[in-house]
């Protein structure tokens, strides 16, 4: 069995570096997702209709704001309150479970985005598939409500399972005066809740993989068709395929990385008691949604225009400020 050296305590420098990195990731993640949320919410305030894609991005950015808040609380709890030699506190376990549930909601929303890209961009030759794609593109609000409803059911099941097992652990500690036995029971109950929440996310991940696979197949067929007909590389449909796949493939890669980090962090936390390893995993978990938010902004025309408008406004403000300072330094000869 793999054995790691326990790192129960860490130095003040390591804690400071980890906290600085956590604050930086929290700030970047909140700014990026708050930008996506505010740009789309401003259209709602101005009573302008939101496209299906904008509606999903609005919901996804709001979910990830909550996700970054939970990860920042996780970092603070890990840095100052949770000691490796002690059993996991109920507050720390609750933060982890809420993170898993929120991450699962984000996966469902990204699956809706993948289905929307697939229905809008992919080309289907079969009549049934074409009808399904048309239905999906028209039913995005209903899909979001369905995803939220299913996520609420999963949340209730996961939290019910978690708190019932926490109550069982507490009862066991009251009646069984064996510290090692109680610790093992607490670990097993947390493992069960962690695995249970992980298994619940399988349906949404399968939907995401299927829709992304259909989009990849559609891109391959379209490229073969265009290669046979024309040599023009500036094809709008090809560019739409590539932009959609860039967003989806990047999310899949980041999701796999974050899932592996979450999976590795559990034995690091409860078996090997390696605090530095857990800190690295938490840093990876916080970086992944921030990176994907930046990719979403770069691939969305409306969000890119908003970024360009803000940068232009900042540039003009700096230029006006510099001109005022230059005028103030110039002596008045009259």
C-alpha cells in the first residue's frame, strides 16, 4: 500500500503562501464569474431578451460564485482550524459536501450548455435526431428547470445521507468508549457520503460526454465535406464547431483534473494526514472553475465586447487623468 509521510503541521510560510494563493484564486474567480453574471443580468434589468446560451451562462456563473465562496471557506478552515491529527470537524465535512453538491449543479448546467451547442451547431442527417435537436434548442428554460429540480433532489438525498450518518457517528461516540473505533466509524461514514455524492453525478456526466461526442463527430463530417467542396478556411460553421468544442473540451479536462484532485484529497486528509498535499488539491480545485470562466469569456462574442468596452473605458480614463496632470504642470504664461 502506498504510504506517505504524514505532514500534520506546516510552517507559517507555507500557510501564508497557501492563504495568499487562495485569496488570489478567490478574487480572480469571483471577478470572472461576477462579470459573466452582471453582463447577462444587465440585459434582464434593461428588459432585453436573453438567449438560451446567456441564460445558461447566467445560472452557471451564479453557481460558481457560490462554489468559490465554499472553496475559500475550505481554505480558511484547513489553514487555521482543521488539525490533521484530529477527526474531521462537522463544519469542515459540511463545507466539503456542499462543495460537491454545488460542483454537481455546475456539471448539470454545463451539460445543458453542451446539449445546446450540440442542437445548434451539429448537423444531423437522420430525421429523428434532427427533431430531437430542434426540441432541445426550444426547451432550454425547461431543461434548466429540470436540471435544477434534479439537482435539488440529489442535494436533499446527499445531505440527508450525510447528516443521518453524522448523527449515527455522534450516537456511536456517546455509547462506545473506544476512540479508535469511533474514528474509524467517522471515516467510513464520510467515505460513504463522498462516494454517494460522486455516483449521483454520473448521469449528468454521461449526457455531457454523449453531446460532446456528437459534436466532435459532426465536426469531423463537416470538415470532410468542406475539404471536398471548397478550400475556403473561413467557414462560419467550422468556426462555431471549434469554439464550442474548445469550451466543452476545456471543461472536460478541468473537470477531470478537479475530480482527481478531490479524489486524492480524501486519503491525503484522512489516511495519510498530509496537510501540504491537501492544500495543493484545494488550490487545484479553486483554479479550475476560474480558468473555465476565462475560456467562456474569450469564446463568447457579447462577453468579449463587454471586456473590450471596459478596457477602452479604463484606457480613456487613464489618458484623461494623464492629460489633467500634464495641464496642471504646465505654467500659465498669461
